[in-house]
């Protein structure tokens, strides 16, 4: 259901709250955002923020 439990609750095939939504509902994150950095030399997941070292410029957020 999404990548590593990061999908929307409505698309969950097993009826449980996805991992990311559980973190948010329990106040375990600073913000309801996450970021992935995928490169040929490795990967990084940040929860509650976006890894600023992986990007340049400003973000534009949009509700989905």
C-alpha cells in the first residue's frame, strides 16, 4: 500500500492505518511531510521534514 506504508489510508488493502499516518496521528513527527533521496550510491528517508542537504531552491507544497 504505497511505498513502505506511506500510502493513503483509503488505499490500504489490509484496513490498518499506514505507518506514516500513525506517526502523524501520534505526534511522532514535527510535520506531516516526508522526503526520499534516491541516488545510485544509496537512499535516505526523512520523516517530519525534507532533507535540506538533498535539495536546492524552494519547495512549493500542494495538498493531495
